[in-house]
C-alpha cells in the first residue's frame, strides 16, 4: 500500500473532449506514464514503457507534456529531449540534447511550441534559462526572451497575437517576487512592445491566464494573500479580495488553481487553514460562491466541454480525476487510481490543531491518532509521537490521504504533520516568518507541537521522534542537534551543512538561502552556526539517514558527512543509500525498504517488537 500510494494522477490537462494526466509507476522503476481518457470513458496509456514523461527544468519539473488535437508533445526523462507523438506514429525527438524544456504551449499559427528552456550544454557554470520557441519540423529552437535568471508560465491569448509570462531574478524565489510581462508577437515570430504588467521584488505573481475574450487575469499576493486580479486598459484591478490563498508556491511548473468556464465565470480553488476549497467566481460582480464537495485537497483545475475538471482527494480518498457539472451542483469521479487504502477501521483522520509557539504566536499542524481495528493499547498508555517536518521549506502539508502516515498510525504511532512558520496556505506574513530564521522558527514550531500534544495528554512525552525529507530533513537534524526533546530521528536526503548547500546545489535553489538565512559568504558565521555538521557534539540521540545517490538537490555527501561525524563520536547512527534514486524516492523497492528500515530503527531505540517481519538494519554504536 505504501509503495503504490504515490501512484496517483498528476499534471491533469484537458484537450478537446479528452483528458490527460501523468501517473507515477513505482513498480516500473519510478517511471511517469501518460494516460488519456476519452469522452466515452476509455482510459489508455499513450506511450510505451521506454518513455518516462518527466522534465528536469528547475530539477523539480512540472509542465512535462502538452496535448494538442491528436498530437502529444512530451519531455523524456532519460535524454530530456522533447518528443512529438502524432496519432499512431512512433514518437520522434524535435529538440537537441543538452536543452531541457517545460511548460510549453502550442503556437498553432507559427507551427511551434513556446516554453521554458534550460540550457545545460556549457561544461561548467549554471545553466541558462530563457523562453524559447521549438519548431515542430525539428529545426533549431529560437530564443524569444532572455536576460533574467528564471522564466515560467508562457501563455498565448486566444488570438495567438499576445504572449504573457512570468520572470524573476536571484536571490528571489517565485513566491518572494516575480514580474508579469506581456508582448505582441510580430510576423516573424519575435516579441515586440514588451511591457511589465505587475509584480516586482516583493510581489509574487502566479498563474497568468487569458480569458476567452482576451483579458489577462493573474494571482498576486500584494494584499498579503494570493488573490485574483486582472489587467484592464493598462490598469490592475482586484477581482475578489479574501483572506485566503488562491495560489501555490511554484516548486513545479504549470500549476493551476483556477480556470475559465466562460468569460463570466471562473472555477477556482483556495486554501484556508491548510484545507482547500472549491468555488465559482463571478467576474462581473466579484461574488464568490462556494461549491460543496468532499475534497480537501485540489489542484490542476481545467475546463472540458463547459465542465470543470480537477484533481481532488481527501483524508479518505487518494487524488482522483473529478468532473463538476456546469452549474456546480453535482460532481463525479472520472478516474480513481487502483491503489490500495486502509479500511474505515484502520484509517486515521486528521484534526487541524493550532498551538502556541515562540514569539507569542500560533503555529499549525494536522494531528493523527493511532488507529487499528485489530489492536488497542494497554489502559492508560499514551502513544509515541512522530513529528513530521515537510520539505520546501516553502511548501505545506495537507489532509490528503497519505499512506506513509497511515503506515505509522496503524502501528501505534500518533503523528503530528506540522505546517510550521514559512508554510503556505496561511498568507504571506506567515510564509515570511522563516525569512532569516530557517533552522529556528521551523524547529521551534516542531518542538512546540510535540510539547503541546504531550502537555495536553494526547501522546507520551518520553517517546517523541521526528522525521523529515529535504528541507524537512534539515529541520529534523536541527531539532535533534539544538534541542533536547526527541528520542530519535530520521533524515531523508536532508541538509546537515547549509554552507555546503549554498556552495553545491542546482541553479533554482542556489540563492534560496539568501532569504532563509542570509547572504553568502557575507554571513558565513550564521551558516556555520545553523549547520548541524558543525555541532555534532550537541547531538547525542540516534539518527537514521536515507539518501538517493543521484540527488542533485541535496548531494549525498551531505548525509555521508553527518554519518561519519556521528559514527566517530559514538552516537548511534544508520545510513541507507539507494542507487538510481534522485531527490525523492520513486521506486517501489526503495519505498518499502526505507519504511521497514525506519520501523526497525525505532523499535530498537524505543524498545518494542515490530509486528512486521523486517530486515535488520546495521545501527552503529547502539548498545
């Protein structure tokens, strides 16, 4: 169940009467397969197993394919070339190696694609990002916009005569500050009369969309919340003001939180207190009408034949393809992935909690109690608590059915999935709490979540563990190093040396730490102060590390340096590397092995016998 739990739809798009989406296949080596659902309900795979639809632009990808009529354009993971698949013909490459593309749109009038390009052909230095056209006949691509560090979201107006796009520069990340630009497309295909519409260093713009009649809409956080705006006669005006986030952080490309059903109606989603909601927005009056659906996590919303389509899931259901009727009264699931899930008696459902934290502020988490219909704890015994620190760190955890959490709650653990300061879905001010405070605010919030749950009697305060991946792995290691609260922890491809990360990571995040910690090398002192690798003398509890050996975001040497230091100091430590895995595990064997190893590790530290038959893990220095 755990291995197949990530095998759910993603990157949903509508083309004519057909729907397309990607689905991760852990049992096929972590391959992303492209699916199509026709109007009659027939669902088929579009490509053979030799193709893996995944782009590595910004390393996190997104916008990996584009369907147009009976043709599909897609990025193939192995060589990162864009391929054209026409009807029943075999896919053919239309770009050269060394260039990555993502988030492309079809410029039918000029027989080309327009997308984000990332040039990796130089032997050294950072890749170059541009907006470029891809000629469908396979002739060399053409640069349309260049000069800035990053680009995203190229969007053509309905007539194909105007192009809108987003851009930003170091040290900003797209949730810090972006600019929205528009330009006319000349007869030669070049861009003319470029103009900045909105945005700047302190305003984050998200998802530009042209209305059916050619008005430009977008999401901005200028009010403190990601709300909807439009560009009319050279002026920007608010469409609807609400203390809710209609946008998401652009960790991946081609995210979609709203879509036009008509010129007068927008189907949109927004987040409040970590829960996503669906609504219809009247573009004339600005009135927002909630639509009642049982989904608490939604995304990749689009329109097909006048009906809204989106990916929706809940604490009890995995992400599925959903269709809404034109009036927003009824909905139906068009495709539910055939992944196993716990039965009602074994399903732990989350409760949104707020708790006091440092600075007399509040932070938030989802709390899951241990649940198993076949077992109960001895009377009076409180469960051990697993605190989960999500990645990003500018991201958020949700209530979506998470087999990983259910694996722990079904074995007797309570889980606190923390949306620490810096998480999205709670407004810009909450998101900016982490600026200059990474390794402090996030750690305080995770520690205070555990203390609150122990103090209120929900968990055993003497059996607290913490785990996290990527940036969450850094929070985990900081909590274990600089606090004395947790008995043990697990770091999945986590950061132990933020100075090393500032020197050695991919372009997209290479200046991210400027805002989270401070400019490097000017504030090298803070980097060393907040790096667990320089304070291993303060870390005395057992830690297990998991690492993909092809990880370009957090290189393996981060984990290996921590493991070596702890081993030499006599601290109990275990290390499990995985060949063929990058940043985030995608293979079924890896996912199963990692869970069982972590379970075994906690059983030895906390002193219980696992119900599962698990392969032992070598834990050095454990007596």
